[in-house]
C-alpha cells in the first residue's frame, strides 16, 4: 500500500534546484500553473507526517509486515530494505499519480526515469506491506484518517529488487 506524499519531502533538493532554478531560470517567486503555486511554495511544502494514520493501525494489532518511509533513495532503495530474503516487489508504476513537481524536474532537467525513481518519492511517501486480504480494511482506515493511499504493487519471489511494471488497472484513483 502506498501512502501519498505532498511533494519533495526534503529529498533531492540539489537536483530540484538545478532543474528549476538553474536550468529553467525560475525564481522562487515564479508562479507555475502546472504546480498551482510558486517554485518557492512548492519547495517548502511540508512533509506529510504518517504517524497519526499508521500508529493506530499498529496499536490495534493490524498485521503490518513491513513499513518503508520513502526518503532519499526513493522507492528503489527504501523498499528493498524491508523485503525478506528471496523476495522482490512489483510496483504498478501507473497506479498512482506522479506529482507535477516530479514531472517538471524530469522534463526541464532532462533527468532519466531511473534517476528520478532513485532520488525522489515520485508521489509515494510511505509504503506499508500487508496481506492482500487486509488491504481493503487498511485502505479504509487510512482514508478515514485523511491519508490518500492505494494498492501499488505486490511482493513476489525474487532477488530483493523493485520491478516497475505498467498495466491498465487503476488502484490509487484520483488524489485530488
């Protein structure tokens, strides 16, 4: 289960600054319609704190098998840290909306997708691993706590890697 991020979450600022301020030449007061705010406002968006949504799950004994806060290293480096040996994770790469700031940095900075995924959270700030049968209940509770979330992948046999795949199913829905 992926929990939505609010933006950069304090990671990748060197790359973001290079793309937005140096390459594009924007100032912190530049309003960008695709962001719906100024560059400075986007860069200063507060990090989502997930404790108020996740702690009650733990206190109620919801069997969460793993949690990964998606910080520097993005999805590709943080999720493998919680995988048991002999497993990997398949992420449905089109199951959540990538925030506009990440699309803008990639386009303006000509940053390859692999580097974006290794540097930024790409719109997912935390990942919870639960049994498939528990997912709907966890999603309902997260939703009631105000956290946007959805099923973004599954654990499979493998070598500890994150595998991005694309399909036509939508799990996350709209985040607006």
